[in-house]
C-alpha cells in the first residue's frame, strides 16, 4: 500500500495563508471541512493536489451549492466521512465502516479516538478568532495505520 499524506484544513473564511500552502506541498489529497467562503481558495488548493470540500454554514452563493454538506472519501480501504459541523453527524459510523470523521466549525483543533474511529478537527486556518490557535492537520495513512498531526500555524 502506498503511503498517503492528506492535508486537512477548515474554516479559512476567505483567507489562504502562505504557511498553509507550504505545509500542503507534497500532499496526495486536500480535505477542506467547510467555511471556504471564497471559491478562489479551492482553485489555489487544486494546484497542489485534488481537493474534497464540504459546504459550511458561512458558504453562500453559487459556488457553495456545488459543495455537498457531506462527503465520503475512500483512500485504499480507509473510509473518511467529512462534514462541517460534528453536531450534524447523521450516520451510524460502525454500520457504515467509517474509520475517520473530519469536521470543522468549532475552530478548535481536536484529535480523539472513540470506538475505533478517529475524530479530527483541524481547527481554523483562516482569520484569528478569539484566543483560538490558527491550525490545520496532516493525516497519514499507511498499511492500515492512521495517524494525524495537528499543526499550530501561529508558531510555524
């Protein structure tokens, strides 16, 4: 099995930082968990790697309707369920065979395993909000091992 490096960002709210672009270089796939706000962000990300993005509550206009509220991504035999707001999770993860759930919305980075599912929120890569960090994540998938690294962009 090939090693997969997946860049995970969310809540850019119209701001795509140079640091984020640098960290995403070399990724096989980029997942954006919503609140893109500016469609040119997705165009820029697609110059680096294929992009899967979902619609967030702040995504409006024509481009937003091209984004689904949820996406299911399969990497080898690993299933990744992507949605913006974890509180809107509407599927049975065990029956569906989901290995990873990626969400955004809260702007709070989170990496936790529960019942053999990795829940990953990369935090917000967009404008600074309150005292929350500016962050993203890198997801590494290799021979059935799944590992995620939260990256604090404020300190990069």
